C-alpha cells in the first residue's frame, strides 16, 4: 500500500464517518408499521401544537393543553391536570414576556397514565414541556419532545400491554423556571410511583439527538440503554461537560432523588433556539425521528425490565458512529494508558534520543498554542462592537465552524506540515496528550476516554511505524480514520455547544486528530506549507469578518433585539 494513498483513504473515511456521526436518520413516513416510531406521524402533532407561540398561562397554551389531553385520552390514557402557582421569579419572567402583570399566574401540568399489567411495579415516566418562550412557536423546544412522546405512546399501544405503568408528564413553566417539574417532583403524589425518568429537550431545530445527562452512578442505567437503543447517540463526555455548565432542564428537578434518569436533546440548527422562525416547516424531521426512535427503544426496554436499573459505578460510554453504544468501566482507562506508554517508549527508542522526543513534544505544544491563539484571534475579529448577542452568535455557528476548521488546519501545517516525522518525533508529539490523558484519568475518568482511547490506538501505530512498510501504513489508516471521524464529530459538537464563546475548545479534537495522522504524514515543502497556511488563514479571517459585519440575524428571539 502506498503511504500517501493510505493517508488519503484515512482522510476520506474519517470525513465520511464524521458525517455519519453527525447526521440524523431519515424521517420515517406515516406508512411505517404501527410499532415503529414515525416522525411523519409525530409531525401532525407538531403542526397543531406549534401553530404559534404558546406561553405559559396564555389562552394559546390552554388550547395546546387541551390538544395534548385529547390525544392522550384517544390512546387509552387516564389523564388529569395539576394546577399550581408559578414561583415569584417565574412570574416576573412571564410578566416580561406576556406584558401582563400577574404576580401569581396559574400553571398547569398535563399528566397521563397508561396502565401496565402490574401496577405495583415502579413506573416509567416520560417528560417534556408544553410551554414556549414569548414570540416563538417552539416547534423544536419543546414541541418536538411533546410530539415524540405522544408518538412513543401510540407505538407502545400498538404492541402488547407492558408490565409497568407508563406515565407521561407534560410540564408547564419550564421556560420560566422549571416550575412544572419542580411541582411534580416535590408535591405531586404520583412521584412516589416513579422509578425511572426520561426527559426530552431541544436547543435549536435539528441535528443528532444525544444522551447528555443521567442520574449519578449510571453504570446499570447505561447498560440498559446500550442494550436497548438501536442507533444511539450520547457520551459520558457530554454528561461530564453538562455537569459543569450552568444549564438546566426539567430533569434538574430530579437531582438527588431516587430515580434513574436519562436526558435526551438535539442542538443542531442552533439559530432556531427560541426563535420566531422555529416553525414546524423549519424543524428537522430527521432530528425528530432520531429523538423518538431512541426514546421508544429505551422506554420499551424499561417497561419490561425487572428490576429497573439501580445504581452502579459511573462508566465511560459513547456512541460509535450510530452503530451502537460502547461502555466500559472507568478503571479500564488505566490499562489503555499503560499499553500506550509501552508502545510510545518503543517508538521513542527507535533511532531517537531525548532531543528527538523533545522536538516532537515541542511541535505538538506549538500546535496547541498556535491553534489556540489563532482561534481566539479570529473569534475576537468575528465579534461585533459592544456586548455580543448570544442568539446572533448561535446563528453564526456554521460559519464559526468553518473559521475554526481553517484556522486549525493552518496551525497544523505551520507546526507539523513541512516535516516527515520519525517514530521518536511522533512519540514526543504524543507526550503532551499522554500527560493530558493521565490528568483526565485522575480528575475526570469518564471524560478522559476522548484522549486516552485514541492515544492507545495511535501509540500502536507509532510503534508499528518503526518498520515504515505497507502493513504499518494500513494499520495507521485503520486506526486513524475512526479517530479522525470521531474528532470531526466532537469538534462539531464542541462548536455547537460552546463555540460562539469558546472556540478554542476545538483545539483538543484538533490535537488528537493531528497525532492520529502523523504515522501517515510524509511532509510537504516549506513553500507549499506557507501558501496553504496563508490561504487557510485568509479564509478564517474572511469568515470571521462576514460574521462581524452582517446584520443582526432575523432568527433572534423577540426578547433579544441588540447585536
């Protein structure tokens, strides 16, 4: 096998895997078998519920609640409404959005119960919120969740009666302050019957649905999800990051409780978050299909599980390009680190010395620093004068991703592009990431896999590169392509999650991906490096300027008017 062809194959396959990892499935139509989740069927509810904004305590929201309750009753559920008073801060926010000064507005949860064969068993609860922010139809946030749960119930009803009761909780006041979930999990007597909770949310209007939050000690819960969901999305890295971010959903109200919990959401098409343009026609039906199919798979499994998953040590988990959910104990990371250390030492000792290893480490550190500086600089250029509008920045994410990709590639070329690395240099380049992997394994073992697992496979490729033959190139291609694909997917998720304010976070997937291609890198001339890097930097700068100079996006929420 030719080495350059192996590199090309790894790049192409990596891109294809990255696309697969970030692309939701095609929506299923209304002619699907009755026990299958079909976005085409769920869209009927989306079009009714998201016909317009339906703020909590509004007449429009009352009509939405009536539709939801009627749909539940059609499917044989026992339905009731639970009314309660909004908390003071929520009432103030609601007053700002509605223009009505009501110090104690009444909010209403809609609760449906589908009986199982054994009512003594702890029930499974599905949760979404039926209210929107002011001015947004909320086709994704959270009408997609409401419709997905209704279609899930319909699909379950099409099969045999399940062992457990199924409770569907459509909360009110999520947008104003999680009031509906707070009321249910603190005051509703039905909460004592609940054993497991699945919440569905959205921030945007499309993309893959991800399992991004679970209850603590999730080992058993993840084992059930891994066995149940046919095409899963999610990772323990997402769970870790979500814990440290200042965000909340209705599921936040279950923290510290006895329930086994799962939280699913999609965040693609970010410009539609709380937007007046978040209409049914703008909703990515593939995202709805992805959400519903995963929730149906997991719900069906939990309803027949005996017992429901309890507490077990947190595990490392991630989806493998939508093919399945891989999970393993966090301590296994130490075995991977040990194996990587052995293979890196073998690579470093091949015609190398301390100086050669230091050269490689210096290049990787230079890549990390230069990429960070470039991404910080172009991001600053992309900011309009004054305080940035958060929602306008969300609308710019696709261009910010292009900006980050161009800047990152330029940094790689300038620091690594002109040299053909020896195994010792590659081992040195791995050293900073190896140290990072060690640190993560100590302080965040369920998140460290994003460095530790690629490090193990890349260390093997580096050690094999001592022979520099077709077999070693093929091995580097086979290990490098999935790493590239996963890092492209991770970079996309990072940019969607924190990119508008912290694009330098994309440096981590860039560094891991760069190390993975080094065993196949032949080097190019210094002149070509300078030309290519200049073109990429100009592209990054130009993209940043388009973000800075364009007018305020027409997708920003009505309560957010300044760029």
